[in-house]
């Protein structure tokens, strides 16, 4: 794929973003499609967000993905936010319009994809570790799948309260409860699905886990442990869960599926999902 003066720009913004594998899967798909686009990672700190997207508008960037810590803070800077992103309260995909930047959330579709393939979740209980933008997509996804209860655990009482209140007008609010981290020993035995949305286990925290082996011993043997982190593979959490004999999922398929939805939105054409998945697997195993 030759990059020339006509090549259109797509990318991902975040802090940190050097770890992102989105360029690997997106550029593999773009090459197969033969379109004149390239997808790159843009490191953007929190205080530089507004300047960054103004610069993107000025330089012709066609669209971009959003990761930690910008999924919520970008919303007031957009000319249009989709109903799904408004319901979730977080944006992860942005594209250019005549009126300015528009945003949506493809994380929900990405999150539910591997769970749909596993079993029926109607009436089940989910335990969500963390209360940031990714946790919002998980709550919405659990609602789509028919969970009866979604228990969100966090370390900051004020942020937990804000998280709960932000769902007050949502039809999902009756399913949702928030709990302190210290409540985990009481909550874990009731969980059918445990989802880690925190960065614990990623990058500089790669040797750490949000749940110790002692806590995982409290989890029902039929539970699924789903870590949204996709590198390293496995995370310490998933390694411990596997030792316990639990079914595990990492964030690779979520990354692929949410990315495919985003790329279709940017290009307005079908994209090769299998190529995106294989590019990531090859990269991680190489």
C-alpha cells in the first residue's frame, strides 16, 4: 500500500496509544480493499484533546477511533452524537460531516459479539470491574443480552455515585447497582459473567490483576471471565481464571468487531473482518 499525496487519513487517539493494535488490523483491511487510506496512532493527552481534533479538521483527517481517556470528554466537542453513544454516555468512533465531527459508540457491538456466540444470558448476573467509558458499553451490552442484574464495582465512591446517577433516565437503570471494591467477596459468588474494564493487567501494569487467586476461588465454576484487555495474551487475570478452570475471553474479538463497524462507517462499504482478526493474531503471535 503506497502512501501518496492523495492518501486519506484515519487514526486512533488516546493516552497512552503506542500500544494500540488498531493500526495493524485497519491497515490490513485497507490494503485488502485497495482503498487509498492509511490508519495511524495519534498520542493525545487530555489537555490537548480540543486542539487535536481542531487540527484533524484542518488537516483533512476523515475519521478516528477513541480510547482511554477521551471517550467521555470528547462528547461536548462533537457537532453530533448518535443515540446509542448518548445512551452509553461515551464515544469511541468519530467521522467528518459537513456540520463538523459526529460520534457514535461501536464498543457495545464489539463487546456482545463473542458473548452471543456462547450461550443465552437472559436472567444472568454480570459483575463489572471499573466504572469508566468501557464499563458504560458493557452495561449497555448486558442490557441487550438480557441480563437481570449488572453489578458495577469501583474504588472511588464519588465516581461510582456519578456513574449510577448517569443512568437514572435509562431503561437499564433498574438492572444496575454500584458497589465498593471491598464488596467483591460478597458479589463474586453470584456472578455469571465477570468483566474487567480497568487498565489493571495492561502495559506497565501487565503483571497485576484486579482479582487475586483467592478472590477467583469464590467465583462459580460455570462463570465466564472476560478481560477487555487484549495484550498481553493472556493477562494475569485470565491466566489465574484459567488455572481455576473458568471459561475466559480476552478483548481481541471485541477489538475486531468494534473496529469493523467503525471501518464500515468510515468507508461506507463492507470490510474483511476475517483479515482484520488474522492480522491481529499474526501480530500477537509473531
